[in-house]
């Protein structure tokens, strides 16, 4: 009898102990989840945070934006050959016979660099839109310019391509990559005319070296640069079709500029300048670091699909840095570059869903994310030809 009673006590003790352990496990679960989240953030910061911190804070420039002509970089940038690509291929858009036979006779600048690195980066500092403009000449030298001078050199009716880089890009890197990208852009359709502008914004230092913080700061800064790009677009005559090509966070600047031109708001601010209602606009997104649902009605860029003629999303399902995109802020969705427009997104977009084209480039890029890995693939550049040059079909 004593043995039976002892066994019963032992069993009750085990049950009570197991209950205590279960209660402790449930109590410690949120702590364990938070610890795991912090560990992931630290690991991500060590892997993806910038390695060098250069530069300083934002400098506010006073004066008439049409007279500000300070140079961004006056060094000579050599031409870089376009890397050979032995990867997969897309179908090359058919070009009109006249465009194939047309020879390059334009004797103006190769391309322009428009910079907001010395301009305001917050609405409270807004003092107009003083942008620095430089042009790269045919001989490879840089010279100072201005927005009115740039506009005066545009050939009537020729499309204008504006490329916007992503985060953590220094002046030196942008200068080098602009030269390489320009060669790749011209090589994709050498018989078709196009004016190229590389828009650069302060996406580099200072850094906190905490990846989510650094990324969040640059995401907001990229959104605000949509005001600068909208102002730039308002100065370009409506007879010039526009292609906006963004990379990574540069897509937020691209989308916010179109959102503003369509009469929408960005961070509760609206654009009061000329909105170019008749200007034709097409968009190309590379490594798009935006939520895949931000084009849907009621979302951040809900007016963009109704304003543009077409959006080409270069989808890379294996983009490694963007795999961590949902960790950049609470309740973030997956990145547009990895998922593309989902079936639910397209259902909400309605008729505008036909304007959003997802082009899967995963086999060509693998885990790659950076801008040079896109423009170094001729097949990708040729796929974007209808959007850049306004020839053939853009869907």
C-alpha cells in the first residue's frame, strides 16, 4: 500500500513538474522569439552593412535652382567595355527598319548627371529644388551644366531615360557605374536615339552600422527624392517620352515621383509644381526594394499604375539581400523584386494589372542584387528596349 501511494505521489510530482516546465516554456517563448529576431538583425548587419563610412551630413543649398551649376565630379571617367554575357536569352524586340538604319549624328553630351547630394533631404528644409548638373562630353571630360542648359540640348521628340541608383552608392561608384551603364544602354539598341540622365542622391554615409536603421533612413530619403525627380520631370518638355529606371531603393524615388505627378501624396506632402499631365512615362524596376502590394488601391503608390503606360519588373526570385526585406520594418511585405505582382495584387489592380509585366531573370542573376549585375547582361538590356527607346511593344 505504501509503495502504491509513493508511486502515485511520484506520478503527481512528475505531472506538476511537467506543467511547470510547460508554463515556463510558454512564458519564455516571446523572449526566445525576440532573442532570435535580434540575432538575425545582428547577423544581417554584419553581412550587409556598408564597410566604409565616408562623407557627411546634408548641406542645404540656397539660390535659384536654374543657376546652381556646381559640379558633382570633374574627373575623367573612361569608357568601360560591356561584359560578354553567355547566359540565357530573351527575345529581342523587333525594331523598325528605319530605326535600324539610323546613324548616330547627335554631337551633344553623352549623358548628364543630376545630383541632389547637396540639396534638402527633408520637407522641413525644402527651399526649392537646387540640383547640381554636370555633363559628360564626347571626349570623356566632365563639364558643369544646369537644368535649362540640359533641356536646351534635348533633341525634339527623343526619349529621355532617367536612371536612379539604390542605397549605399558613393559618388565614385556612381560615376564609374554610370559610364558602364551608358555603354550597355546604347549597345542594346545602337540605332535608336535616347538621352540619358543619371540621377544621384545621398544614399551613402553616415552609417549607424545597424542594417535595419540604415536601410529605413535611406528608404525615407529615397521617397523624398521623388520630389526632386518630379521637379526635374516638370522641366522636361512633354514632347519627350520618359523612361524611369530604378534600382533597389531607387525604385522608391521613381515611384514617389510618379505618384506626385499623378496628384498623390508622399509622406503627407504633395507636389505643387507642373505635373506634366500629357507626358508619356514608362518604368523599369531592377531589384525593386518596395512592398509587392504598394501599387494596389489605397497603398503607398496607388496612383502610379493609372499614370504610366507600362511597368517592367525584373523579377529575381533568389535575390539574397532582399530575402531579408520583410525585416526592415514591422509588418513589411515581401519585396516586389522577389515575388512580382501576386495574383491577389493583380486582382486588386483590375485593368491596370495589364500594365505591370514581371520578367523573370532568376536564371541569369541567381543571388545577385547589385546594379552592375543587371546592366552587364545584354539580354536583360534588350528586354527593356521597348520601355527605354519607345519602340516595339512594351508589354
